[in-house]
């Protein structure tokens, strides 16, 4: 029985709040706080209607450590689930240390003025969390998150050695807009317009954005173009599984999405450099965000499925092995359950499960940790129970020989 404080009332925060509310035996008290309290109140009203449970709400600016500390001291949670933006990770970790509260997030810290996400800032908190007897679980979403746990599961149950790992993220959903992003547009556009990068023999190999493409036939979605990009879980997986020789991350994009991005890029609308506009400083990508549909509004309009998984090749007892573990999630089913589409759902459910792993003691250890550093079994079992069932199959797909 534990009290949790959730920070961030966007698409992911909505799912985390709904899912925690479904398990009162683990999450006995829930407070949802965000910059805009009315968003928390709306989610609280939905939850009351669906489950009959009351959750508390609050307003907080998570960029301000004193505000966070005051809120935590009032709510007195055992742990904090950070599903605000990556820019708030460090202030929230500071507030957790000051108040003696465990921490979890779904995305690694990224400075607001530099499009560069890395774990180094958060890994630097290791000693402080350990000394305080507190735990911080990093990246407990789907990717990062479940993809790290899938890798740990494969390593534990099927391989002595993984030689190559390919992480495949397909969103086959259609929301009917010419262009919209499924989660925070600023974060999303910054991620996909960055150079690609993959891990090969102990070093990163850089590519141009969207330079490498393959056609892949995704189960229950169909054939899609997927593009190699850099993704944050590869940094921690390369560190914790140093035997993996090559690791790549692939994400699907439709042609219309890429055409819009190209135009935004050509005219500088994706820039994070402030410009002067009618006597005011504005950041182009933030202006673009204001024009785009709110990701939280996509839920009712999005049909189709996501398919996200991991293909590993390697050996066990000297014999070659290749396996594919993946989850398929249906946008409309997610919406019926939590008023959010599958991209928010596939992030929010693992955040709730990560918190449950910590509160139930399966994964409780002082320090700062990534998902693959814990026993994958209880987490994998919880995925099956809480809305993200997976399959683990033998497989012989050779991504390198697929058409471009
Ligand atoms: N690991 C994964 O698989 C994965 C996948 C998708 C997303 N994510 C991560 O999940 C997180 C949430 O994504 P989302 O799609 O829910 O984004 P979102 O819809 O933009 O929601 C973010 C929420 O954070 C709140 N917020 C922002 N700045 C704040 C501040 N200074 N103080 C308090 N609250 C603040 C916003 O506040 P208000 O609206 O209240 O103003 C908003 O409700 C992001 O970090 C994203 O990178 C992870």
C-alpha cells in the first residue's frame, strides 16, 4: 500500500494515472500534478467515472525545485513518477533527494537549449541516490523501457551471447491528419531530425538523418518503411551488454510525415534557436508545436496498431539462435480503456509497472538504474497482466537483405 505522486498530465500521465488507479492494492493514494491543474482535474474526473476512485490533483512548476519540494512534503509520497518532459528530469531528481522519495521516469534528460539526450547527467546521480538509500529507475516507458527488458529477457532465457540486436518500432496508426506527432512534438521532431547512429564493434557509427531504410512486414500492421535512427536505450544497452557487437534502432514513418518534416527543416521551423518575431523572441519549434494538433487529442481519431519489439541473433550452447519478441497494441482499445492512444498507452503502462516493481520490492535497490539491470521475469509477467501482452518467437528474418 503506497502513495505515489505523478508529475505531468499529458498523454502518458493520463495513462499512468488510469493504470495506477486500477490497482488500489499497490497504489493506495495517487496525486497527479502538472503545470496546468485543470488537465489533472479532467483526468481525475475520468478516473472517478471509470473506477469510482478519487485521486488528488495539484499544480506545480517542475522546473522549480522549491515548488517540487513543497508539493512532495505536502503529499508525502513513497515514490514519484516523472512523466513531464525530459527537461524536468534533473530538477525532479534533486527534489526527490531533498525529500527522501524514490524516482522513476520514461525519458532521459535533455537540456532545453541543446538537442542532445544522454544518460551522463542522470548517471552522475548514482552516488547521491545510493547514499540516500533511494532508488531512481530510468527510462521505464516502452522504448526505452520494455525494449530493454525484452533484451534482458532474451539474454536470460535464450542466449549465451547476443551478436546483433535490432529494435523495431512501428506505429501503424492513422489519425487522419496530414501531419501530427504522437507524443510531444518538440521532443519527437528533435529525435527524428537528429543524425542516425548505431553501435558497431564498440563504437558509434553516425549516419545522416533517415539515410538507411528497409521495408519490413510487421505482424498485424503490414509492410512499412522503417528508418535507422539513434535511440536512447542503445546507450545503456551498449554499456550493460558489452558483448553485443551490433545494435540498431528502426522506426517507421509514412511518406507524408517525412515530406512535412523536410519542409519544416528547409524553412527552419524545427529550429531550437530563438528568433526575433514582431519584437518578441520565439523558438521556431515551439511555435510549430502550438500549430500542431495536441497529441492528447489524437486518441479518439487514431485507428490501427503499434508493433514494437526486438530481434536478437546470437548463440546458445554453441548453436545459432535468432528470436523476435514483440508487443502489438491497438489504438482504439487503448482509448476505450484510458482515453489515450497507443503511443501514450505503451509508455504509461510500463511506467506504472516499473513503479509497481519498485513498490513491491521486486526491483528495489538504492542507486540509479536502467531497466535491463533487473530481473526481467516479474516485469514480463506484469506486461501480460496489464495490457501489453508479448510474443517471443524463433525467427529467421535477415534485415540486411530486406528491400530498401
Ligand atoms: N520511453 C518511451 O517509450 C516514451 C514514449 C513517449 C513519450 N515518452 C516521454 O514521456 C513523457 C511525457 O510524454 P507525453 O507524450 O505525455 O508529453 P505531453 O503530452 O507533452 O505531456 C507532458 C506534460 O508535462 C507537463 N509539463 C511540462 N513542463 C512542465 C513543468 N515545468 N512543470 C510541470 N509539468 C510540466 C505538461 O504540462 P501541462 O500540460 O500541465 O502544462 C504536460 O502535461 C516525455 O518525457 C516523453 O519524452 C517516453
